C-alpha cells in the first residue's frame, strides 16, 4: 500500500514567522500535536511539536507570543513521498525516531502528513497483511525503535 492511501490530507501548517501561541492554537483547533513549517512556496522546512512549544516556554523565559516558530525548529526534516510504500515509510519512522512525517512531492511541497496512527488504523492481522503490506509486528517493532531511550538519556539514567 502507498503512503497516499493512508496519509492525512489538508493538514494545518505554519510559517517560521508564526509565534508559538498561534501555533499552539492551530494544534488545539486542529486536534494535532505537530505542524509542518513551510516557506512562502509551500515547501516543508521544519516541523514543530507541542513538546517543542512547551520546552521553549520553560527555557526561554519569554511570553510564547513573542517566540517565533523558526527560533525553536532546527535540524533536517525527515519526510516521505505519496508514492512511497507504507513499509518503506516505517523504516524512516524508525531511523528518525518520530511519530509523524510530512508527505512531500518532488519539490518538497506539503501534500499531507503520515502518522503512526494512520498506519495503525490501516494495519491488518497477519493473515490480512495484504491490505497495507504491514503486519502488527511491523508496527510494534517500529514503535519499539521510536520509543527506545535515546543514548544520551539512557547513559544519564545508568
């Protein structure tokens, strides 16, 4: 099964200039925990999560309406393409240790979002695996990889 068949379309997004209070309200109103950050041409340049907003609020000691999304998003954006198989997308989830991926076209323009929830809701039992090409075991193994403690956190706890 292809990503396009299970992804969420018409997703909320924001710009780097959006303030964190506005981004949080978009998440609240859209019942989501992340927003793709897009440039003026609709290309995905980052992702912001509700956790990013909380950490910024706790560490920057500023009103969140004064902090811009672009100030707290960084790093390389992991994404997938609509024509990619769900199985290949699971590999990206595992390697990037994320629960959501922006779905982009060949120009990096936002087409939707693929979440682990989307995959779980379309995953069949082993005997029904042909529906998505992904089994329960595939999904559980991906969640295990995503949820494993980061090396830094694991070392601090030892």
